[in-house]
């Protein structure tokens, strides 16, 4: 009877001894009072997604107010949270390995570049960068514009009917636009409610978010025996089956392409999408397998879909809260388009400068991806002499940096599009604003996302006016939740009026 307790104590002592460097360095950095022995802060991040997000906001604020770096434990896992842009720059430029916690998306994305080890990420990154060249991106504007026109017309049904949740419509727009530009397929999710693929994607993202904060779900050997895993697998199968079938048809088309006439070749090249480009750019001995193609295309779809939809939703919410800003955006649209109902063209985008500032400010306050996870694969020596030890995890709190008074001034929580005027933004640290990450492993599709957001937002506001209760102050009050991405609790509830 006495032997087993002694064995457990001995094992714990050995465990502590082997990790003594972690404890030594962690003791030199401030720790929140939430951090308890053995369980750390894991007890805090339970409950609703709204509560979890509130705790994450509070912890980021605590970090910002205490030098921009703090430590916390979640069970045996050590996390360094960063809100200081100078420290974040060091980490993001020099530590490229994604944290082990990112493996929770492995069932869906496999070894995709967004979660892959550096050795696997580098060759894939080179191909993806070529696929997102400005020349190729410009061809996607027509896809954005046509799908945005469909969105604006579908919203006619809601105009004048009072408040409604716009998330289903913008989510369907984002899915239609991203599937057409990534795979060359049209499912018309905007015209068919409760599309099976759309439901599977949204449910999968929600379930992955749930697993992130359920520490008992972290070990695969436990998680794979739960009903949660079985349900997740059923939705992932729908996504994989759809993508696999598209890839199969593309393979056949590429075989036929060899027999094209010059005119057919020209027409084909002008209709290339992300999947076609990956097949073409990775040809020969280093050609992607079907599984690798699926991994990369799904990464593009899942990252691009929610990023765009979330940004559009928050932007429209803010337009209803700040009618003066909305009027400035509309005045600019009138200058560019007049009373014409023509669809947007690529040449129009650079002219919409105030709209872009308003979107950038939206992304500062409500960044789609509020946190970045990295693993310290070696010791990280920071400018102030602090060492982040090897094998610890690093959380870059984008949400914290974007709302830090140290980075943005006392009005950091206020909505002010002119914050991004050239003479005001030039003195801001480059890492203080990173809605699409930063460094060698930043989001390769950030220009794609901005083009989609600008196109959809401008198309909606040309046709509809967002109406709402104006905020009494410049600090917007929007209830938030964490669902893989930062989202509005109320489904982006707004009201629309059809413009005359």
C-alpha cells in the first residue's frame, strides 16, 4: 500500500527534474493569480465560447499592463503570452515551428502548410507564393464581384424587414467565392440554404474550437474514443469526399489539356484556379499527391472562408453603429461608381481608400484570428534578456497587441478609420498590427482576403444602407465569442434599407 504512493512521488520528482529549466525560466516572468498548482489556468477556460473569449481578453490585457509578456500553465504545458510587438517580432521572425496543440486540425488538414513542420512547410510555401502572385490574384476579382452581386440581391429579401442575423448570407458568399477561386466549382450556397458542405465546414470548425479548450481532449488516445471525435469524423468525411471528387475530375481534365488547341489552351489558362495552379506549379517528380492537394486546398478554403466572412460581418455591424463613417464610405463609392449598377472591377479597388481604412480598423479591433501559436524549438533570447526556454509554447495575442494602449494610445479601444492615414500609421511598430500574422510564416493569402472583403463590403453598401442604433461613444459595444476565430455572439445582427 505504501509502495504505490512512493512510486508516484518518485515519478513526479523525476518529471519535475527533467523539466527544471522550464520552471526556472518561468519563475522569472510574471504569472497571473489565476494560475493554480498542477492545473494552471485550464480551469478558467471552460464554459461558453463567450466566457472563454472574455477570459482571453482579460488575460491579454493583464499581459499588456505587465510588460507585454507573461507565463501560464495549462496542466503540464507552459505558455508564454506576448502582447509586446518587439517581442512578437523576434518570435515570429525566428521561430517558425507551429505549436504541438495545432495537431488538433490534423484529422482535417493532415500535414498542410499551415500546420506542417518547417521542413515540409518551406517547399509548399514557395509554390503557394507563386499561386498568389498579383497577376493571378487580379483574375479572382471577377469571381468576388459576381458572387458579391448575388449576395447584395439576396439581401433585398431582408431589406426593410427589421433586424436579422446576416451571418448565413455572408458565410454562404464566402464559401461560394472561395470554392470557385480555389477549385473552380460552383455550389451556389447563397441560393440554397443549409447546404451540406457549408454545414459540415461550420460544424467542423466549431468542434475543433471546442477541443482546443478541453484539456482532457488533447491526448489523441483519449479523444479518439469519444463521441465528439466520431461526430467530427462524420463532418470531415463530407468535406474530404467533396474535395477528393473535385481533385479526381481535375486530374482527368489536366490529362485532356495536353490535347488542347492554342485557343483552348488560352481559354483554359485564363480560368485557372488555386487547385489548377498547384497542379501546374508542382509538376514533375515533386508533384503534389492527391492527399497533399487536398490538404493545401482545404487550408485555403477554411482559412479564407471564415476570415472574409467574419471581417465583413464586423464591418457591417460597425457601419450601423457609426452612420457618419458609413456615409463617408458611401460618398467614396459614389465618387467611383456614381449611380451605375455595374459590378466592381479590379481597377476600382485601389480607389476605395477610405473603405480600406475602415476595413483595416475593423480588423484591428476584431481580428479574425486573435491568437498565433508557436513552439520554441530552441531557447529564444529576448531583447530584455529574458529567455523563453526550448519546448515551451508561445501565444502571440494579436487581440492584445491590437488593443494595447501602449501600442495605439489611450483610444486603442475606439473605432477610428483615420488611424490608418499614412501620417498616423507610419510611427506604429510594424508588428503592432498583424491581422494576417507576420514574418516568413504569415498568411500567404492576405491580399486575396482583403480583395474579397473590399469587394463584398462595397457591393453591399452601394445597394443597401445599414441601419442600427448609433453608439454613444467611439468605443463599440459588441459581444464576442471564440469559435476558432473571433466572432459576434449575435450572428452579426443588423438591419438594411434598400438605397434608392
